C-alpha cells in the first residue's frame, strides 16, 4: 500500500509576485494579475500542490485600508484566478507593523515576513509538508520566511534586491519573472519541461548570491534530482 503523504504547497507572495507591484493597493482593481501565470498556476494545482497566498499587509496597521477592503480585494483576486480554473487553498495576511497607527495592530508579531508564522499556520490548517513545499516571492524577506519554514525558495527578480548576505536569504533559484518561477517549480516537481535554473540578477556578486556559484546543479543533473526530490 502506498503511504498517504501530506500535501505539498506552493506558497505565493501577493504584491509583485502574483500581481503587479503597486504602492499600498487598497481597492480590488489595484490587484492586476500578471499575464501568463494563470495556466501555469493551474498546472501546479492539478499536480496536487496546494496554492496558498502569504502576504504582509501593513497598510492595515497603518490605517490605509480595512479588513473589509482587503476581503473585497481578495475576492476579486480569487475571481480573476477562477477564470483560469485556479482556486486558492488559502490566503494568509499579516496586518501588523510596529510603526502602525492602529494600536491593536502596531505590535511586533511572529507572522510578518521574514518571520515564518503565516506559513506555519497554513501548514497546521492544511496539514502541509513544509519540507516538500515551495515559496515564491519577489523580495528577500519572502525567501527568508520560506527558508525559516523549511521550504524551497524561488526569488522573482524585480531588480530590487541586493546580493543576499546570509544563508537564510539565499534563494534556491532566481527567476526572471513569476512565469519563469512557476516553470522552475514545475520542472523541479517533474511536472513541466526543464527550464533555465541558473539565472542570477546581473548586479549580484556571484560568490555570495546563492547556491549557484558552487553547488547549483546543471540542468541535466537537476532533472535527476527532481525525481529524488519528489520522493522526499
Ligand atoms: Mg512582494
Ligand atoms: Zn503579523
């Protein structure tokens, strides 16, 4: 009998990863899904990975919008994804910020990325296997949150992030854009064709940036590793 395994997740940052980056988006129309990622997300979901959005929303602590506004934004996001047959398994947000103006939310918390609190909560709620899961985000705080939770990480390069200086902030892979990140996940999960796994931001110092310089596998050997990773 095949042992029953806990599901893996693809954790996704929201702003700059699923949708175009905006400064404190507060209305549904502010969330504009990147083109071309719907079918890729659907492919990952059909392969059995849970899709979970993990987002810092300090605008709540700053009084820029309310939980009601955020609910309307996420309902819009869900309907945009539904056009591609994609259904989110969870959306977790951190409403906190120590410099907030709403007293109840102006606190230090364990959920604001780079802390892994939201991922740990999602893992408990959805019975996820974090070590077989992925985190895709556009800043190094996303990478660190994913690494702290034990996930594999992909940084979407929007050109904003400096060379990582600590191991926890070094992504396993860097992608040119979110579609590339999703193709990397699909390739490593054995559900998509091989893709470029060696991309690095031009401004990064190769010696410190990632696994790439020393022990990043070539595409060919990576495919073998993908099989092993599947069996973890
Ligand atoms: Mg982001
Ligand atoms: Zn928080």
